[in-house]
């Protein structure tokens, strides 16, 4: 009997505990719901509101910068403020007594790395410059790791040597310092001491024969000028939608940003190519440094802090190639975004404490050149338009003013796109593409500021030259086994993940009809997903993506 009573007690306790557990389990969803509502109201919503305010402030800052630079550029264009009217410029006249010595000695540097497709174009262009052969020295700085390409480049140089051009082919057994390291070592050659100026062209750049004739006189007659920067002209802008969009962005950079900097405080970032430097100015600021991946901008900032002036001549255009594969463009944009952010971190104190330049110039460099254009621009594009606005769909109590969602972005877009009138019809594609790329740029900025992994990553932008024109049509057909591998190699998980997040935001907005943001978010999500699976730019058979 006692055993039976114990059994009954055990059954009763089991039933009681089961009932209590069932009650607790049934109450769990409501407890979680209450906890979420508390976290939502006390933590999430306030944080999103703060993010909205910060993004609106950054949007206003960016708009002010766009408007101010646009007005300067417009003033220069309307009143025809050409460089020749502002600075002294005289063509170099032939002199029977002086002969070719009336021309200063000019050094031309052409750095390259495994440039199979374009080396002939650049070497041929610089060797054809209209300048006395005895007053011109060409350095071809070949860091190629492919020995076959080295032999081809060396052969091209020897061809021009036989034609009477002074060409020095220089190769290294290492890539220390990358492009900056190659140019720095080349500047230490004894014969460089006789040169007054150095013109620099990347491997895909093809200067017109009159390039030096039009740029060097500015340096000869204006001793305060250290750099003359020419504009880029893109030979493959019409190759695909991605190159057309790049043309829109870079035209704005040259026509507005470079022009505004040159016309106001005589400072802008050296573009690393298609420019002529005064060698004495470079020597005065210790020349090339290898501390960042933007050695061109580093040199420009140091020279400007030393009191030198820069001149942008938009009328002189140099042909070059835009990256037409998405892979090449992503690597380029990482370097162009990470490098400036890293340089900002390294030079901020130096800029603030500089003694040889005015406070106005120091403020411009810190605020406009670095903070607004290299930090804020990328952050507001990604966080506001790709994260905060879509996320606000889940929080109807958060209201973003129309002037922040519609009017300011529209104004910024129009101010940027007006530099390329022929492509104004592509403005929607430009917006979507730039929003997707803002993720890579924003990530690169944080890598540069924190000096995280990839901060010093340098991958040379791949050039295709005439590859797409000369490849036989039959070469485009890849073997079935390889095509699957190539497709998976083209997958970018980050873009796809962000695209899925945006689809969720747009769907919620559509279902509950909150702010009708879905009309913008759905196309943006599609853009992220399409670029995430590699449908951007051109696809080149043989491994390039």
C-alpha cells in the first residue's frame, strides 16, 4: 500500500509540474513580445531616430558642398576663366642661338605592372610627344611579374630607342612600395638631376603629342605652381552601362571638384597620372612616400601644406581606359576609398598644425577635401539610402521629412549628373549603381580609418585595351564545365545579403502601406542582387570577371 501511495504521489507531482510548464510555455510568447516592445520602444526606436538625424545632417553637409563647388564651376565656365587668363602662359619659341635648350628638360615616367594589353599604347604615346628628343627622358617602370610581358615591354622600348628617343627601361625584382616605390627609386637615378619637370602617365594613358607644349609653360612662367593636372578622356565610355556610369561620376570629379579646388584655394588631389610636377617641389617635400595606397594624394597634400599651388587645365584631355569588369572596378574603388581615409587619419594633425598655409586652406583640406567628400559622402549614401530609410518601414512612428528623402537626394543627383549631359537619361541607373557601390566604399573608409585588414591592399586595375575588339566571336563560348565554376566565382554574398534585407523592407512597406518607400527599395534590392551575382560590367572569356 505504501508503494502504491508513493506512486500516486509521483504521478500527481508529474502532472502538476507538466501543468506549470505548460502554463509557462503558453505565457512565453507574450513575455517575449513584451520584452521586444520594451526594447523596441526604449532602445531600437531611439537609436533609429538618432541615425535619421545624423544622416539628415550629413545630407545637408553634402548638399552644401555640392552647391558651393557647382557654383564655382559654373562661374568659371560662364565667365570663361581659363588658366591662360589667370596665370602667365607663353608658348616656347624656337631660338636659333639656344636651339633646343630653350626647352626645359622633362622626365616622363610610365609605371606599369603586367600590362600586356596596353603597354604599346602608353609607350608609343609618350615617345611621340612633341618635344626635342634631346630634352626628353622617358622612364618605363616595369614591375611586371610575368617575364614574357617584361620581354615585350623591353622590346617596345628598344624600338623607340632606335628611333632616337631616350628611353630607360627599369624593372625591379620586388614590388616594395608598389607604384610609389617604383617611381621613388627611379627618381634617384643620376640623370634625373638634369630634369626640371616630371610628367606621369599610367600604362593605359595616351597623351596627345602637344601635351607637354600646353602644360609645361605654366610651370616655366609661374614658379609658385608645383603641379599642372590635365583631365581624363575615356576611350571606352560606351563599352557598357557600367563604363557610362563611371564616366558620369568622373566627369563630375574633374569638371566640378578639381575645377573648384583649382579656382578657389589652388589645391586639389593629384590624380596620380596625366599631370606634370615641378621636381624641385617634390624634392622639397621628400618626394614619394609609401605609407598609404594613395601616394599621389599624399604628395599633393604635403606639397600644398608647404605653400605650393596647383593648377587644373580642363582643356587638356588625356585618353585612358575605364575598368569594364566589375571585379576590377571593385578593387579600384576599394583603393580609392580606403587610401584617402587612411591618409586623413595619418595627416589630420599635420594639416591642423601647418604653418605655411592659411587657416582657410587648412579648413578646406580637412572639411571639404577629406571629411565631406571622402568620409561623409560614402557613409550617408550607404547608411541613409540603403539602410536607415528601408529600416524605417518597420517603425511607422519614425517620420523622415520629405526634404531629406526626396528633395536633397534629387538635388545632389542632378548636381552630379549635369557634368555629363549626354548620359542624363541614365540617371536612374546611376543612382542605383552608386548606391550599391557605396557599400564597398563605406566599408573601405572604415578599413582605412581603423587600419584593419586590406588597408594596404594594392591590386592593379585590370585594363583590357583592344581585347574585346580582337577576341574572336567563337572564344566567347566557354566549356560547360568551366561556366558553372565561373558563375560561382562571380557571386558576392554581401550584395546578395543586403538585397534580401531590402526585399524584406520593401515587402513590409508594400503590405502595410507605410510610406510607399517600396517603389524605391524594390529596384534598389534588385540592383544589389544582380550585382551580387555578377551581372555588372563586361564578362571576358578566359577568367576575367
